[in-house]
């Protein structure tokens, strides 16, 4: 008999985020190559929201969000790693609207 399939539903204000994988090396705006072995302290990363709880107010599935990946809970589903955090741990949401944004675009 096959294992039953379960749907994941986030609770309360929890958010499940899939972290975007960076390339092996980065380039600075001046063109300097920064190897992957360089660890930058307190670097925020972008990710895509894959699930939200019923009490999450500002974020929805599919949003691109900015957050600190350190000290977050990690879970693996079908070989893909996700982070689970509270909505208040998110720092920004990338949106096409420009009403109250920074004027910066991705």
C-alpha cells in the first residue's frame, strides 16, 4: 500500500519560504569577483513564499521576500529545503506597486 499524501497548511502567522540559490561567485558593482568561499556577516537573502498561515496579513503565496536566513527553522519536503518563520521576521516584500516603496527595483 502506498504512503498517503498530506497537504501542508501553515498555522497562525507562519510563512514557508523557498530560498533562492545564489551562484557560486558574485560580482561587485565595480566588477570585482567575490568567490563563494567569502562569508559575509548578516547578509539578507531573497526567497519565494510557498505557504502562509491564516493570520499572515501582508504576505501571500508567490511573493518575493527579504529575510535573514540565520536562526530560522529548516524543513525538507520532497528533497527541496524550505525555511519556516514568522511573518514579522520578514524585512521586505518585492512588489510591482510603487505607492509607498523605496523607488528601487529588482
